[in-house]
C-alpha cells in the first residue's frame, strides 16, 4: 500500500483515504413495497377500482419527471437510478401478465422521452469511464513519480490506446473546477495543447469543445471535437467529467479538418476529482483514443507519455493556485451566480458528509 504521509516518495492511491463507491443500481424489498404502495394509493383514490395499469403509467410519468430534474441538475447517477429502479420493479413484481403489461407501458413512455434516452446514454458513458479508472486489468505502469502514477494499455482487437494518470494536486477541489469548466482556457494548462475553443454549451456543465495538440515531427497536429459533461456526484465525494469525441452535434457547425491537422477519435475520456480533507484533491485522468497513426513508434508513445500524460497534474497544480491575475479569477468574477452555485452545493454536501463521518467514521481500505 502506498504511504499516506505527505511528502512521501511514493504517490498516494485512492485506497489511502475514504471514498464511497458508486453502487450499481439495485431494488430493495422496501423500495419494491414502496412502488406497490404508490400504485395501491392511487387505486384507492379511484374509488377502489382496479386501474393498476393507468396508475402505473402515472407513476412512470412522475418518476420520468423527477429523473429529468435530476439530469438538469447534473446528477446523472441519481437520474439513471430512478429509471433503472422502474425497470427492476417491473421485472420483480406481479404475475407474468402484469409484468408484460407494465413493461409495455414503461417501454412506450421511456422511448417517447428524449431526455430519458439521453440519461441512459450519458450514464453508460460515465459508468464506463469510472470502470476504466478503477480497473487494473491490462494497464501497464509507464511512470511512477513522487506525486503521480501513469499507465497505458493497448486495447486488443482495436486501433485505440488508453492512458491514465492518478495523483494528488495540492490545492482544493474548488480551485480545480474552473480549470475543467472554462474549456476555452484548456490550452493554458493542458500539456501540448495549442488551441481550445468552446463551440457550444448546451447547459452549464455540458460543453462541445474543439482542441488541438501539437505532435513531434514529422506528425501533424491532432485535433478533436469533444462532447463533455460535468457530473455532480458529491454524495459519493467526487466530481466526474465524462467525454467522447463526436463528428456532429445539433446546432454546431463542424468544419472539415484542416490539411495540416489530423482529427482523432476519443472513444472515452474524462476526469475524476476527489476532495481530500486537508485541502488537496486526488485527480484521475483517463482517455481512450485512436491516434490515427498506422503504427505508433515507441519514441512517439514515450513522447506522449512523458510530455502529455505525465505533465497533466503539474499543469493543474500550477494553474489551480489562483494567484493574482489568474484568468480563472476573472472568469469567476464574470460568472458569479454559476460559481456561487458550485461553491454552495459543494460546501453543503461536504458538511453533510462530515456530520455523517462523525457518526460513522470510515477507515481507508487495507
């Protein structure tokens, strides 16, 4: 186990401090009974008539509304949990005929709800990202430094490579959030990035971004159009950004790639920020991409690992100091309401978790 002592020559791991896992969705007996009670209550409101299906339809509509509200508040795992619990309830309650009739209603309403489909798709991407950063399977250590550990793996049967880096940034999470949110300033801290353009912002934490990274000679610069979402998962003590590349998006004009660049595909990527109680943040970055190189020479791989993957945390460390004159302080002053919302939500959740920890202290994993 890595040392938890500050200033250790070994980097820290997530297991060195308390982090709640984001559980897979399940349906408890109490939750199943609560669904049945909701249906029965509505049946009683209907003068005792057995109108289970009509009332089940209304319960689905109510839960879809609540899921959309959660999604609009960037709580992706809470939103998808509501939808998945509906599916589990249908499978686990009533006789075969009732299950079939309820399933038909649920399928009809969910397929007609565009935002429900967005929730399912975005939750799948966010969960896939978390599965990758938490898994050790296939990953090879490329560098183990004083603060970070970086990894890579070649995805067998594909033309993609995955890269991952974990380590501590010695600044509070609220200092790091602007680095991720102000996407047009990515080139200031992300290694080798020469351009970052926010093309569209469908919502406050949903961005369509064009970025360009320079590459060693004789390779052309690499360009990517990225669809990124920031997710509020503070109930589990983390903030998650999941992303992937796209070729089009409603309302966005995507120009052909310039001849002096190559547009790459990022199949999956993102950031995870975990606040640590002493004012630091444990940061994990991962991306899986097709670099559009028929054969990736070892010197190019080593260059990328050293100058991009290996330098991300140091870029974050430098620019999250929020020193006088920082462009991020300017943005925070320009977007007072947005950053006040973030800070309030963050502090409220941290206070709740702190009170819960006093009642039930957690222990780092052994």
